[in-house]
């Protein structure tokens, strides 16, 4: 199994999954509990079966975010 979920996407899946898991447990909804646990598992393993079937990944999002980060941009010294 190769990773096809980027770091930010994994964090969002874990956060959303834990939220759905909590709501599912409180409301006794088997569907929400199952959906939440699947999203947490996808975030932890960084593998999404649906992305695999569609031939997609979110790994390039991490590179785009790092390039757009102003703290990591080099400022030339013109002194």
C-alpha cells in the first residue's frame, strides 16, 4: 500500500473522523460511527481507497503549501 494522502489531508481526515465518531457514538448512529472510524483510519495510514480507484493523490498539496509558506521563502541579502 503506497501513501496517497498528504500530511494536511491526513490531519483533516483524522479531525473530521474523530468528530464524526463522537457524534455517531452520542447519537447511537452506526453509520456515522463507521464513517468516522474509516476517516480516522485513512488519516492514520495515509491511504485512501477511493483516491486509489480514481488514480488521484493529495501528496502534491504538501509541496504547494510549502512553496507558498512565506516563512520558508528566502529573502536575498542586498546589503
